[in-house]
C-alpha cells in the first residue's frame, strides 16, 4: 500500500484506535509532528473502512486490528477503499510472527504491538512519512532493465507449465532477480500447485475489475513463493466462463514492468488466439513441443503466427520429453519440417518429474543434477542474457554461442506452398528396418 501517488486534497494523517490508552499515546506524537490531533479517531479497522468509503484516504493511515476477527480479510477490504499511495500502519495485540508476515505481504507498511509507546509510534510515523515523500523513480536513466518471457506449448501436456515455473524459479532463486509469474490458465492453471501454494483470487479479481490494477493491487494480490518470486494465478470455477476483453492482462504486464525485473507468462494456446496483444511487449517467446507429428504441425503454425504477429520477440524452440531411443519423429526430421533448428532439448525423465511432484517443488529445483535440469538452466541463462536489441545468446555448458538465426529459413517458419507435412518425413527411416517376406505386397 506504499505506491507513490499524491493528491493535494488528502489529509496527511488519520488513525482509528479501539482504546483510549492508545489514543492517549498517539495524540501527543501527532501534535509533535505537526498534524491535527482531531484526526485520531475512536474505533478500529471496521470504522476506518466505513469512514474511508465516503471520504478520501489520508497519506498515512494507522488502524487498530484488536477487534477484528479476521485481520487479513479486513485488511483486503480496507485496501478496496484506500486510494493508491496510502501508507498503512497496523496496530494489534496478537504477537504472532505468521500474522506479521502475512500483513506485510498484503501491503501493510508496519505492524505495532500493543501497548504502544511514544518512541515506537514516532519511529513508525517518521518512516511512513519518508516513504510517502520519497520521489517516484520514473526517470528513464534509472529505469530497471526488464525482460518479459512467454511460454507457449504446441499441444496440451508437452510441459509448457513445467518450463515456465522452472524458469521463474531459476530467475528468482539462482539469479536473485525480482520475478513475476503470471499463469493465464484461469481455470486449470498449475503454477501455484507446482510451487505448493494456494492460487488465491488475485487474477480473477483483476479480470473482474481491471480499473483496480495498480502497484497497490499487485502487492496485495500476488502470492509470494520466495523473496524474489511472486505468482498471480487463479482456480476459477469451471461453471464460470472467462468474460474479458484482455485489458486486465495488458495492464498487469505494465505493472509487472515497474515492479519486477523479470516477467514469466505461462500462456495457453487459446489465450494466445483470443488475446494476441498479450505479446505486444514480450521480449522472448519459448515454444515448447514434443517430437511428434502433431507437435510438428502445430509448431509450424505457431512459428508462422509469431513471425507475422510478434516480429519484435525472439523465438526459442524447446523440445521437451525427448526419449533417448527411437521416437515418433527424429530431431533432424522435426527440424526439417519446421525449417529451423531446435534451440534446446530436454530429455525425458519420469523419475525427475515424480520427484518434483513429491517434494512440492519446481522441476529444476528438485532435480539440479539431472540433464533435464541442466538444459533448463542453460535456457534460463540465455533469456537473462537477452540484449537490448532483443537478441538471445544461446548458452551451451559454460560457453556461449549465437543462437540459430530465426530468419535462416526460406519461408519464415511456414511450410512451402503445396507441400504436405507428411511429405517432409522420410518414413523409411522412421519405420523399423527389415526385409519384407516373399509374396508380401509392398
């Protein structure tokens, strides 16, 4: 609740305390800071919500949670009536570390434990005043570098969500970059499940009320997976169809650019079709596929679409769940069909996948020593190395080489005219070798 937004008509301070003892401590401190003691009101959090629903919220708000049966739920209700930029300090009598952390995660600036002391209150108010008065870092010279990545699967079940969650975890944990993970599978997303988290209502609230999306909303709605990773997802009822024009998603991406250094978007194919503008500001698109005939067909279609509609984004092709033996289609035949190279290959490892599920961790976190995990780490390093010109450096082991030129194909990733997909494969190589018996028709 500490976004820097200022309104000249706002009061500098207001408080809502449940007991007279707290008010007796608070009023002299407010006078010393040059504020009106009349702004120290009797009544707790619910009184604050009722008052601020019909009046402008102050720059600094102190609220008493002592009479609240569900502080987190009431704080969320308070956030709905507070204007952006309000710095909120909570006061309570419950000495619980978990409650303290949950309140900070919801956007509260500080939590003071009763009984209050003048020094304690003064320090909290001085810090809140400094935060509100701090200049907004919107200067272009100090703007943070931001890389936005979308992961799209050619088919359901190819492992696009596994790749997306693993990359987000790598950015935040191994590279210590503030990262946002946006799971756009509103009904069946697995981003929160993979990270052993409850999805919350953040994404559905954003879809229902796009006008509420701002820095304050991002702080309150996103679920923290670790110090550098926050996830926004949903588990909407199957009976509730997705009713949106996609403006909420674009606004979320805009807020992510201000709040994080990395954005990871788990983008289902149907969302790409319905809301193509989602890729307007994406730097890298990872197309995840399996080496199958259906995967080749849909990879061709996706690459062709990206060539036309997302020219600004660097496209990376990742082959996932690749068997060591004979597969449905060989890598060389697959590359011939899509008319470009596969950038990264993740070997099939069912034991590693089961291990990650049992531990409640991302695939790459649970399997650091596996070859599949190494391939994903190389991909993550390549995305982080994305230059300002949008070029991705492909990382292999310890060295770095230039990624395969996405324009090297003659038809921009699309199949040649009047050419059958089946005609691109040499089925003599795919079928098992052996001479036909005499008298058997060829």
